[in-house]
């Protein structure tokens, strides 16, 4: 039996994909990249933006002929879109055989058995957990790097976001369990981990811990054999000055900080229910850069939020100029049914939202390029992740700050960290020369 797994969306979904692959392997499945070879085609979905849902609908509808030729083929939809739309997906997409949410992953064996007899759905649990997540029960895309979920769900209820509805409230993984899980991963050869949560800074709050996230990082610092630690995503409201100061003392924690600001206007931030002001955010960035030399700060930005004025959009542009993010995920506002922002008055015409996004992208791209040029001539440690698709004989890796680097290097270096001198820089990716050992 063979399966084809396609994952949309955030790193949380990539972590869920690790678990899905492990479960399918235990059931005797092998992975394939060819639709024609698959007995199961599974889509691990996102519902944060409408575009992701439209891509999923198109992908499933394109399987009509294949399903007709192979009636035994099972097609499944997992993840946040499945949780959000639940059984209505069967009427929307008649080709689909099974549907289950992100909190139902461990029920996949039973769902597959049901789907062979007829359509199957998960129970759509509204509260996530970590039952059944063992290091030997996941399959990694890269054997040296792993995603580690430390907190599921979200209780922030940003007015534009559907995630709390589909992922449920925050549930933290017990610290001892995280440490054991990571130690087991390192024993398998993992040298880099990325800790995941909708808001990692809230880790441990439901367990009664104070500064539970940074305390967890301090314990992970002591895991022998672990080289690099990353984390996503931070909520600026919950990232305290004390946490910044303690992080600065942990040399395994990479200098990569994704701090979604979303907007530069206090009024818009309040409408978004973000819980911080422009000045509070700018103070956090200043503290991070003062305490952690070389810190790379990236962000998320939404322009054209309902009732946003031109002057308020200019505040966002001014914030981008002041902070000088190394990169940003940028979007124009798109109403999501089920969120409070979808019913806010003052929706801007789509052309205006697109125009503002174009201006924002132009500014950020220029800043990203300028910041990249500052790295030319420097020598940086690079974790080589695989072969470069663009340049034969080159490997592709990433720096501690998450920047992509390509350079000529032997395949034996994949999964190892080596110094690279940066020769050329684009907006985000870098090219360099391998520095031989002294």
C-alpha cells in the first residue's frame, strides 16, 4: 500500500505530517510522490486564508479521472480545513472518503478501516493533546532536524483568525515529556529542533508555570548532542523583558525571532485584538537586538484591515522602515467566515487592499536586500539540509538566523554544520564558499 501526503499551511501542519507518516508506516504504507501509484491520497490542510482552501478544492477536483480509473483509491482531508468544515466537505467534494481534524490524528487507523467500508469522519475533538506522540512514532523529512509541538491550540482570539476555533484552547505538553521526547530524537541523530505552538510564549501557562517557555529552553540547553534550537511562533504580548534576558544566555537557541506585528497603528492593533501597542512592540524589538547581537527579526503584516485609513497604513510602512525586518510574510486582509473581523464595518475595496500590499512588499523587499548585503564577506555556520535544485554540485543549508545558503560542497556534509563565507546575497538567500577546517 502506498500513500501520497500533501501538506498546506504552517509548521504546525508540518509537525502533524511527521505523525501522519509515522502512523501510516506502522500500518504498512510506503510513501510515493506519484498520484497514479497511490492507494491513499491525503491532504493535510490549512484554513487560515481562503487561498489555501481554494488550492485544496482544485487539487481534489483534479483527481476525478484518477478516482474513476481506480475506484479503490481513498482520498482524505485532514487538518484545519477539515475541522472547520467537517462533514460538509463530503457534499462539497464527493470524491472524498475520509475527513478528520488536527486533534484526531491518532484515530487514522480506525478511520481508514471505516473508509474502506464507506465514508468516515473523525470525532473532531475541540481540544488537542499529545497522547501517542513518541519520537519513534514519527518520520522526519530530514533525519537531523525535527519539529516538536510543545503547545497546541490558542486562546488569543485575534479578530481575523480562525485558528482558536479549529485548534481549540491552549494545552501545553508537560516539560518532562518534552525533554524526554527531544532526548530520544537526539539519540536518533537529530541535531536541530524547532519548537512549535500558535503562541510558544504561552507555554506552561495552563500548567501553572511562570515563564514556562524560557524555563523549558533552559532545560533543553542541557540536552547533550543537541546543537540548535529554534521556535515558532512568538506573540509579542507575551514575550517579556525577563524572557529576552534569559534567552540571551542560551547559546543553543538560534538568533531567529519571528515576531508578528500585523499592523503599525494602535487603533488597528486594538481592532485586531492583538493586546499590545506599537510602542510596546518596538520596545520588544529593541530589547531583543540589544541583548542578542546579530538577532534576525521577521514578522507577519496585514494591510487593508477594515476601516484602515491611508494614514494608518502609513504608520505600518513607518514601522517597517524603523524596525528593518529581515523578511516578512505580507497579506492584504481577507475576511474569514467565523471570525469577528469578517463582520467589521469599513471593508476596503479589494483593489485598494492589493495596492497597499504592493507598496508594502516593495518596501520590505528593498529592506531585505539591503540587510542581506551586510552579510557579504562574513563567515557563518551553516546546517546543510540537502542538494540545491538550482545549482548542480551545490548544497543548500541555513544559517542560525534561518537564511538559506547555497554553496559547493560534498553530499557527505548533509546533516552537519560547517562555516561558509558569504560571497553574494539576494533578498533572503545567500551564496558562499565552504571554509576548510583550520
